[in-house]
C-alpha cells in the first residue's frame, strides 16, 4: 500500500524533472505548437504532452491517472482514502492540462527573442 501511495508522487515529481527533455533539440523548437489544441488534446491525460513531443511525460501522466482511478475503485469502502485519491486525481488532471498548454505556448520562446 505504501508503494501505491508514493508511486503517484514519484510520477508527478519525475514529470517535473523531465519537463525540459527536448530543450537541447533545436529542431523541436522551430515547430510552432498550437496551445489551444494542446489543452484540448489534454482532455485525454498525456495526449497534449505527446502533441508537444514530450512522450515520456505523456506516458507518465496517462499511467498516473490510470493508477489513481484504479485505486479509487479499490478503496470505495474507505471514504476518506477514496476522497483523498479523487482530489489527487483531479489535481493531476488539471496539472496535465496546464502543463500541455504552457509547453505549447513556450515552445518557440527562444525564437521570439531573436526576431
């Protein structure tokens, strides 16, 4: 049970740690991403990150949501734990959408300063 509880925290922290994985690749910075499309795709967790070419981050978001939803169904009898997991799932879902939007918005940030 301890592993299940801390695995979500690990996935969230690892997604923050790998958020700049494509900064070294200048070709990905030249592609203009649409922020509105990115957050709309993020309705499915991780799909906005995949659109932004952050594949590992997308897989982490998707798998975290799946694990949380599975644990919510497992703890349906324990109301306190179920509610805590639901709030965590909602927070992670919101973070998923915000992260995809910001990644798409800042995709060409370094190119805008040179023009």
